[in-house]
C-alpha cells in the first residue's frame, strides 16, 4: 500500500475552500483507494466542523492517521508544522508527499526536506498560482518565490489542478513540463438522508425571515472583496426592476468594515430591506440554508473550483456563475446551470433567466448527472491513486 503524507496549513472550515477540498480528498482516498493517508495540519478551533473528520479518522485508523501541530513558521523559517512533516519524512513514514496550498514556510520547508530525503512530492496549489491570486500582495509573493518557493515548485514531481480552467489560468515556474501538470477534480460527497427540498426551504425561510413566495438569490462564502459581492448587490438591484420582491441571502462572515460597506451599499441601492446577513453557516446547516433560495450566485474574481455551485445543485438550487469561473462552461454546457458575463446587467439578466427557467427540476437533474459522472469520490480517488503509482514506478 502506498503511504502518502498530506500536508496543509489549516483545516479550519472558516478559512475557506482549500480546507474543504483537503478534507474531501482525504475522505475519498480513505474510502476508495489502496492509499494509506497520513494527514498533518494545525488543529482547527474547538467546535470547527473539521473535528468530526479528524476524530473519526483517529478512531478508525489510530492517532497517527492525523498529526496536529500547534504553531506555524514565519518568513522563510519553518515552524512546528513544517518540522513535524520533516520528522515524518526522516522517519521513513511516507513514500510520497502531497502538499496543499502555497504561501507558507512550513510547506516550503517540507518540500525541501522531501528533496533531501529523495521523497517525491506532489504540489496542489488550490488556485494560488492563478494570475489573479498572484496579483494579490504581489511583492511579497515575488520575494517568496525568489527565496525558495520557485525552486521547490520546479522540483515537484507533479502539480495538480482541480479544473482545466485553473490550469489554463495558472502560472507555474517557467519551463515546468506540461506533462507533469495534471487536472484532477475535487470529489463530491453527496449528502444523504436530507429532508425534502420543500421542507428545508420552508424551515430555512422562516429562520431567515424570507417570504415564502419571494424569489431569492443565495451567496455562500466569505464576505471578502475577492467574491465581488458588490457585483451581486448591483445585479439584485437591477433585477428588482423586473422582480420587485427579489431577496438576497448571504451565508458567511467577513471583516466588520467590509460587512458595513455592504450594508451601506444595500441601502444606497434600495434593497436593504430584502438583504439577509445570516452569518457563518457550518456543517449540515448549509443544506437547508442553500435550499432556502431559488438560485445561487457565484461571481468572484477567481475561484479554484467553486464547490458551492455543486452543493447548491444537491438541494435543488440552480447555480448562476460568471464566465470567468471554473465549472461555468461545464454546467452551462449541459444545461445544468447558467453562465453569464461579468457586468451587473449581465448578472441581473442571468438571475431573471434562471428564476424563470422551466421546468427548473430538469436544470437541476442535468447538473447533477454531470456531477455524478465527473466528481464521484471513487473516480477522483482512482485518478489520484493512479498518479501516485505512476510517480513511484
């Protein structure tokens, strides 16, 4: 059995999609492959949903299945997290190293330790090599690249992207072989045993004070400028000329200043009475929250994968994505969602089209058929295991 050490900075669910992707990949590998997975990360905060996965893994596979280390590195020096990964590599506990994320001295230190021990490593940047992401805090990232990260990436046995869109928009080190760049999607773990959509929708609308008959757009994620929530607010304002009772439900938290900015924007657009700031939603609470809406909006500057679009489909909510995002061409191409341009008018028109789609159940069914074919946990685990075996041949 292949032993693969998976390393990530944090599995804090509130930290964003990289942690969710990491947990999903580990679950898929443990359930559907002949790969022995060792996970290393910092511990999530108490009460975080990730603890359920960690504790279940430790009960089923022993404490060594998940190494939790308090403390991260600073600047270019690895801290306790990187040192823990290095110790496991020095102890011959892994045949391969799989690194998740990018801008961390602990991840860099682990890659350098793997080189020293002649352990091959796979790097999965989770969207962090996309140009738009590289442009954020550009100077710091250029310095970090120059002081070691570029060399570590160049020596990776493989770079894994989660979509063809991520691959096409990423900037790996110059000269990195195309043959060593792979697209392996993130796995979907379909929810089981959920109440009916009608029941979840009714209960969630009461919870969030949304009228039963109000057309509703939902957003789920961090309240952060990269999500371009201003675009969604403006689109709701314009679509409200046609649908005057259109509501917007926001599932997520962010910096207080940014949330205040959004509230002020809602006031200026005349939609404040129809915008609901619901806060962070975790665990199984997300399913009824997503079902409360008719459509989901995803219109970020960039997304590594946009998993929330798939989650929305799982409860019968139709996704609307701007055409710069992964999954937009795939879902729109099979009629399982809607894709549009990146202006408020484009997005407003897409909202109206999606809300008027008939029969909407057919849109959801087509989207879910594509999801099951391409994103099953077994298919994704098989692809990763195949890559690992080829690298060790």
